[in-house]
C-alpha cells in the first residue's frame, strides 16, 4: 500500500512479529553469491575444540530443537577464522523445510538445502553473559552447516533417536555426551559475513561462518525432524517444518571466503 508504514503482510506467520526490523542494515539470512564473495588471505583456519561432556540436554522450544551445553567455562570453544576472541559454545539447532527442496536459511547461488545446522557461540572474553553478548556487534559467532540428502549420518542418528522424547513444545530430555564436531564437515573452507539472529529479537550481533561443504543426511533423518511439533501436548498438532526466515537484503556488506 502507499502507506507502507505498517501492513499485516510484514508479520511472519510463525512469530507474529515484523519480518524486517526498521533500520536493520546487517540482517540474516542472505543469499551467498559465490562469484561475489571476496577471498581474504588474512582469514585464519577456524579452530574448534568441543568437550563432549559439556552437553546438557535437548529441548523443543516451539521453534526448533536445541542441544544445549554448559557454557560456564571455556571447555567448548571456537577461535581463529574471522574471530578476534575465542567464543563459547552455548547450543546448536537446525532449520528445515516440509520438503527436501527447501529448508535452509542461507542459500548459495540461490540454491536452498533441505536443512541448515547452527552452532551458536558467544564472546565470553568481552561480555559477562550470553544475554549481554546478544546485544553487541561482536557478541555472537554462529557456524552454519548445510545438510544435503545422501547417506545416513551416524553421528546425527544418536540425536535423531532422542527426538521422539521432545516431540512437543517445552519438552526436554537429558543428553549428557555428544560431540558436535562430528556434524562439522572436514573441509576447512567457509564464507563469513556480519549478520544477525534469524529469529526475534533479530539483533545484529552475529559473525556468521558458513561452511562451504555440506554434510550428508538421509531421508529418514530429515523426516525425524519433521515429526517434531511446534505445539504443546494437548494442543492441536502443528508439525515443526519450514522454521526458516526469508532471505534478507545484503545492503552494504561483502561476503568473504577463506578459499580461492
Ligand atoms: N538462528 S540463529 O540466528 O542462529 C539464533 C541463535 C540463537 C538464538 C537465541 O539464543 N534466541 C534466544 C535468546 C535471545 F534471542 C536473546 F536475545 C537472549 F538475550 C537470550 F538469552 C536468548 F536465549 C536465536 C537465533
Ligand atoms: Zn538458527
């Protein structure tokens, strides 16, 4: 409409909140146009050291399922890459579609993957809590890994086997040993850019590190994600699918690559 001040079309069906935040200049996700990314020879290799015993539980938060970690010490951290400090692992989660043709949040040359893994870390060197880091431009670092249809992923299967126990929103199951590095592809290549959370509050606090190589998962494993529910026990069931945010404008940003 000519008004463009407000219209219900801006509200996302999932969150009933604005899809774009006024004044946002570094929103996520984005399309990564391979030929427009700029090789940066000063980018270091990403250093990942996770302690599997810091794993705590799996939780269905009504938007995705999260595997949460004890982030009270520096036992599970990442460093190097585009980062100036080390960042602590807090949780990982996924985004996926109802069909294999879509589901990822980021795209590569406008191609969607059926799902995308986000490993969420926060800058405990500069900020006292995750909640404070979420509000700072260099507060968070999220590693994005694309999932593609292929062979069964053995490491993911231990997680998939636990999903029926967190079918409903606000259910949680103890999960006390898991090494998330088994979900990160061996190829060191990544893209990196300055972005935001892809769910409310959409704060512009994320250094995104998107791995070039996807991991392979099989149809049964993707179907297990799709069996989860957005809804609580007793409510009318709504399958947890299509929990990805639409692509956001690149605006004045350059995507850097760690590879030529
Ligand atoms: N898809 S993603 O971009 O990787 C993403 C990563 C983390 C969160 C998150 O932690 N949300 C809850 C949450 C907040 F959004 C806060 F702002 C805050 F302060 C929290 F403590 C908190 F848990 C949301 C989206
Ligand atoms: Zn995410």
